[in-house]
């Protein structure tokens, strides 16, 4: 192999496409990169040991994996999130960990999926469909719980690239927009979206719909625990298309089973795929999808191109984008 050729290990978890998705990713590299595709970083120890770059699609990259790759220069996440990488271990080695956050590759579909879940909850689409399939004309039973989005308050936890796309759609639905986050959005963004920044507890108390668009970190794990979920109105709905561990799943099941919360729309779980023991699978008034918010045909192309471009920039000596460590 030429000394100018770098070894790229593409680790794509089976539940997001595995080897077939990784093969499509590897086809985007020019000849100066030798790409090995695996579904786990443990699958090919020799390829890991030789890797200069690891691209990961929701597959764990642990401290042990980082230690096993002496020539590692970059860990590139093919996602907005980075919670499946041991960022501290990479930082100690001086290895940058990057996402595709600022590219907005996933923002369109995550925003659309958020509204798909909200509309399904508001219009009771799942119980209506299930009833009709069973020859049950459920209109008399369901009509009192069918609601509109118009005029309701949407609370957005995290007004980043995705949160802004959600807020923009909320404006079209004539919703009132609140948001919370560590930093205020620029005044022109708040004005354009009609969005007002409040504290998390106030947002939870006053919103009819709460949607999560925050990264998973030590500080945000179980951000919505039992105490915070108790702040939500009993008529409120929770939507999570970010990371499952942002919510205490047992506490959420308790709230749904007791009627303390009207419903939930969930695209993400902890762990993924969820086990059969997950109570939310059988909780009342939930709409569930298998982490599809970032995986439309169009989105996958944008994600792959963004991740590969960042790696190519690194190989050419250009600054990497979206460095989290």
C-alpha cells in the first residue's frame, strides 16, 4: 500500500443498515483511502489496529477500541449525536471526534418525523386504524380525545439545527413556540420563529407538546426523570426523536399508565433495538417508530456525503468540522 493511502474503518451498526450501508459509504472514497466495512469495531482486530480513521454509524467506539488503534487520527460520527463514542478517551489521545451537526443533513426528516408523531397523537391515528381493521367504528369513543395542533404551545428542548426546523414547521401550524437550551438563539431567529426562551421547568409546565432535540451527554441523561415528567400537564404529549436515554423510560411508562400524561411519540429508545421487556411497547397512547427519523433515502445520502467530506478534508490537511472533542 502506498504511504499516501490511509486506512478507513467504517463501522455501521446492523440496526441502521450494517454492511450494506457501509458498502455504499465506502464507495464515496477516492483511491487514496482503503476502506474496510464492519458491523462492530471488534469484528476485524487487524483493520482496527491499522485504522487511521474510524467512521461510525451508531456503533460503539470504546476506550479499548481507541487504544487498539495506535495510528488513529480521527473518529467521524455519521450522525448529529456522539454518545456512542468514548469522547474522553479520544481527547486524552488528542484524537478529534466529529459529527455532521452543522451540515443539517438530518434536520429535514427529523423535523418531519417529529410532526408525524405529533399529528398521529393529536388525531389518534394508531387506535383509529387498529379499531377499523377490527371492524370497530371507533369515532364515538375517540372523538373526545382528537385535538388540533393549531393554537397549542410547542416546547422545544434544544433549538439547534433540528430544533429550528421543527419550530419553522410549528409556525405553519399556528402553534406557539417556547424553547429551552444552554444558549439563547439570535434575536432575529427568535423573531422569525416567534420563539421565546424559558427555563426547562417552565417549558414543561406550560407546553401542550414537548419535543426533545438535545444531545445525550452526562448532563442530559434522564433529563426528563420522574420529577420533571410530573411537571407536564395531564393533557400534554411528549415526542422524542433525539436519544432514548434523555428520558427515564420507566418513569415515562408510569406517567402514561397512570394517565398523568396524555401520550408519547417515540422514535428512539435505550437500548436500541429495545428489548421485549420495555414497558413503553405496551403503554397506552404511544406511537412508536424504529429510529427512522434520520434514515430516509435522501437523508442517508446527505449523511454519507457529509461524513465522507469531513474525512477527506482531514486527509487533505484541512480543519475538520463539528469537532466535539
